[in-house]
C-alpha cells in the first residue's frame, strides 16, 4: 500500500510535537523542582496536594494562635512570679516585725520597705502584655485595670475571658482573673505597713502574718492555673508542629521530583526532541522532485 507524503509529514509532525511537549515538561520539572506543575501532570495528585495544603494552612493558623497564647501566659507568669518574690519578702518582714526583740526604729524601716513592696505590687497589677494590652484587665486590655483610691485600689477592668482556638474543637483561655488577688494583697500590705508603724506585735503576729501567707496561697493557686494552661498550649504546639512536618513531607512526596532522576529524564527528552527535529527537517526534503530523481 502506498503511503502519501502528506501522511508521512503529519505523522512526523505529531511525533515532533509529542517529543516537544515531553521535553518542555521535563525542562519545567528540573527548573521548578516539582513533579506537578499543572493539573494535567497528575489530576489526582494535585487534588491531594491542594487538600493537604489547606489542612496545613489551618494548622499553621492554630499554631500562630498558640504562639500568641504562649507569650501572653509566659508574660503573665513572669509578673505573678515577681509578685510572689515580693510577698515572700513581706512575709519575712512581718515575721521579723512581730518579734519582741525588734526595735521600733527597725519596724518603721520595715514599714517603709513594705510600702515600696505594696507600690511594686500595684505596678505589677497593671502589667502589659507583649502587644501592649493590660494582662489582668479581662477583655478591656486597652484600659488600666487598677487605680488607687482613698480606700485601697479599685478594679476598672472586667471579668471577660480571652480565648484562642487551639484546634477545630478546643480553645485556650489566655488571660487571668486577678482582681481578687491584687485588691486583697494591696490591702494586706497596706495594713501590714500600718501595723509595723504602730508597733503592735500581737496584731502583726495574729493578723498580718496570716493575711500575707493567705495572699501567697492565693497567688500560688493562680500561678498553678496559669502553668496548667501554659502546658496545655505547649502540648497543642508540639502536636501541630509534628502534624505540619508530616504534611510537609507528604506534600513533598507527591509534588517534588527526584532531581537526579528528573535531570536524566530531561536529557532523554531533549535527545528525543532533537532527533524528532532532525527527522522532521529531513522529511521536508520529500517532494515530487525527489521521486523524479
């Protein structure tokens, strides 16, 4: 059966186009480092990659939320830890002030130090977080929570809770309700100061020491709650980091190429394409004159 010149030409052109397409795909894979660069490369694989990317993006957002929560809780713990150090010092001063062997001059000096401690506690009650908001103001983070009044300190914040999403089903409270803690401690230290100035060892022993120690117990309970929430945040963070790493690996396995293999395929596709061009150029020489010769 006789094969027409036109048929031969179309056949060579089709093979050349296929070789060219393979060459361009191989070239793109080498340059991008990706096995999937378009839907036609692997429709099912691309669908899986897009799904995993969506899941990964959600987890990364949760992790960002938790990073913020962690910083907020750590800053809160740091402020409460300083309060704890101040209360321990106040407790030591109260015990010394209750001793009958302590002179009045020493008690007056202690009273001055307790006043300084009281003022430092007030300052810590108005601590700010990493983004500038007040830590112990509830949800009114833009408003100073505690102010000094003629009867002690007054709370100007609210009891609202600030939460961040840890995952699709869980949220973590990041702020700490410290209204009772700071108002009680401030009043306790103010009364200890007065008792030291008055020199009443019985009142210091029976009232002030117990009040300071009760304040320490209340503080420790609150710090324990903050610590529990901080550990929960850390656990969520670790889970998310592991999951992100797993998804990154799965996406890479589907999407990325083995570069050495890709280069070999690129070289093979390039050779095939060059060969098809050569055959095509030779085919252009086919004409009626070739047969006449």
